[in-house]
């Protein structure tokens, strides 16, 4: 169906005359193309979701009608009023209702428009969910530059645009700033606050300090706690440096007049820092118990050394570790275990390591027998050494 009348023809003639008059350095067709492209790119009207400018750069054709076998064209002369009128009256499409009548148009158009709108609304929601996952699981920011990750997201969520690592950094900073402000306001409503703190070194030997706050909610008398800081601490772990780092955190959350106590381990430097702050110090009960147990184990002397040597026999040799796994399999262990080393600074690690060794008792005794009857000289030597360092039946008990 063509709607080109004599009035439209006159408009076409006028458009061509104006284009010819304005053409100083380009041809008429190039000038028209530039104007039309500028209109379609600078004007994000919903009309251009359904109309396409034809090659002659004069007419715009309705794509909905075209798919239905009709040819509906309008002269494009700088405005879209005729096209807006057509979309509203023929297809029920308006600026507020860009999908129009589904039954009259193409159902693919309906879902394409609706899906696009939904995708734009979900973009920030998905970004926040992705950021939460990256933080909770300690995912690196360079993941966002990974082409494999982008390809995966394109298949899983084609409408989602993976944000740049710079944008995610800004999101993290904004979230931290907002959370700090909200937590500061929340803490102003409480009468008093106590803190806990500890220091440790990362795998890269970078020193860190962690600070948490605890308080009683005045509304329902429930215990609340929050992380105030987990950040690098500059300089040596002296009492003065620890004191300065803690006071910066306390000042940041405006807690100087509310702080009543600090709970720490029994390290002399930390105890000194709390004393310099003139705040009540509460020794950590768990750390005190840990120190007591550690000193008690030191009294076992030779027994503790024998246990350590037995653990090191397997932990320091891939061959012996593999033999221990095989022994467990032959004895039908429900799960294959490995020996564990205790760590001096890791609480309960000695208990966990000794408990694991006790679970492996039968496999170790079985392995001694298997190595003894082996034809390999190395196996026989291992059997002799293992039998020498192995615990006695009384010690196993």
C-alpha cells in the first residue's frame, strides 16, 4: 500500500532543491546521507525502532508493515510527525507504549523491545550481584578483562555488558563510602562500644590490622557487631604504631567518647597499644587457653617430638604420601586422608593434627607390614625407619 501523493512529491522536490543549494563540497546524496544519519543517530526517538530510511535518503519505510507484505513509506523531511501518527493509528505504538498491539505487529518485535527494556533495568542489579560474588569469593579484578569470561557471560546473559575493572573499582569505593557513613550514623545511637583487634601478615608478608566493634542495641538489647577496618598497617608492629592505627579507625567512626574496652591477644605490643590509648584491656580468653595448652604440651617432651617426626615422614615425601593413600584404599577407608602439620600461631592446629594421625593409625600399621615384604630395597629401608619412629601401642592410646 503506497501513500505517496502529489503533496509528498512536492516535498521531495523541495528537499532535493535545498540539498543541492547547500552542497558546497559534497554531492547531493552525500549531504542528504549526512543529514539523515545525524537525525537518526542524534534523535533516539522510538520511531526509529520501527522505521528505516531507504537508500534514496528521501523515504522512511515502516518495518512492521513491510513484514506484513505492505509498503508504507513517508517522506523524511526533518520531522517524524507522519511516522508517529502512522505508528499510533495503525499499530497502537506510542512513546509510552512502544510495543503497541502485539497481535497487529510482529510478536518478535514485542519480545525484542520488552527484553531490551528488561535487560537495561537488570544491568545494575546483575552488576551488584557480580560484585558481591567477586568480593565474597576473592575474585581478582582482572577477571573482568578476561576474554573467556566475557565470552561466557555473552552466552549466559547476552544482554549483560560486563563492566570494566575501573567501573567496579568505583563501585567498591562508593559502596565503602556509603557503608562507612551508614555505620557511623548507626553507632551514634549507641551508648558505648567495645572493639577487638588483631594483626597478621599476608602471604606476601604485608602487615594488616583488623578491627571489629561490638555493642548492645538499645531498642531490643541484642548484641551487634561490625567490621570497622581490615587494612595495611605501615611500619613495625610496635605499641606506638598499633595505637596510632587504632586511633585512626576510632576517629573515622567517631567512637572516641564511646569506646570502653578493647579485647586483644596477649602480645606485648598490642597490650602496650591499648594501655597507651588509656582504654580498658580485656585479654582474649581463647588465646589465653591456647597459650596454656601449648605450654602443657611442651611438658610432653619426647612424645611430642615422636608425633612430629611421624607426621613429617609422610608430609615431606610425595612417595610416602602416595603409599599412605594406597594403604587407606586397601583398608576401605570411606575417605582418603593426609597427615596435617600443626602451626604454632594457628589455634587448635595441634589438636587437629594429632586427631588426624589417630584416624590414620590402622593405615600406618598396615603400611609398615606392606613395606617390609616388598622386594624393593628402598621400601624395606622406609619400613625400618617408619617402624623406628612409629608410636607404641600405649602411645597410640
